[in-house]
C-alpha cells in the first residue's frame, strides 16, 4: 500500500530538546504544517497527557501514542514532532526507518533547565533531575541509532537549529548521502 503522504522530517529527542519549538520554526521555514503527536493525543483523549497517566496509566498512554505515531508517519505531511518516549516502541522504531529522522540532541544541563519542575511531564514527577538523567541514559542509544541527522540544540537559537536541519534535508527528490 502506498503512503498517502509522508513527513518531510520527523523530530525526536528527549524532554527539553526543543522538538515543539524547533518543529514550529522548521515548519514555518518550509511553509508546511507541524504535527505534534503529543498534542494530537491530548486532542483525542480530551485531556492533558499528565491526566492520561494518572487516570488511565502509562500503558494506555503508550497504546494511544503508538496509534497516533503510526498515523502520523503514514499520512501526515510537513514536520512531525514525536513525544520523547515514542521511539521506545519497537514498531515505531521500524516505521522510522523509512523517514528522515532528526535527533535534537541536548546536553543534560540544558534539558534540565528547559524542563524545570514541569508537572505536565508525568515521567519526571518526584525528582525531575534524577528522572531526566535516567530517561536520557535509557533513550540516548535509541535516538542515536534512529537518527538520519543529529543536531545539537544546546546553546543554539531555534533558527540556527533550523538552518542546520534544512541543510541536511533531502528536498525535491534529491538523495543526499
């Protein structure tokens, strides 16, 4: 079955890496829509992700996330920003092989500053710094393995990050090796 549409770029990275901010800037630069899978999950559920975790549990959230990500990768155009943990699903990892995946790499200190003690991030409740460090250690090898392009967001303005991404995008049928 042929894809109805395909994202130009799929952004992955840890909490605080800038997926939403850079995603908006990249989509604006390219004149395409931005699809944020976390926002879509909240729309479908009718409540914030933090409430999904509390009311329904992480397993329910991950099942919803998998469904939304699968749809995004086969039918959304433009730029797609995935939630930080979406890449842990083996089916999502396999699906990403067909896409230009941009890993937004961020240093721990920068991620910790950006995330802060944000109660809307359920996996960071309790001791956010320690939990963020553990998440980064668990996910870093997956992000690196899935990435077509890696761009640091630490100490860079979002527009500089977008410049680096655009320079690596295979646009208009070009095949950059």
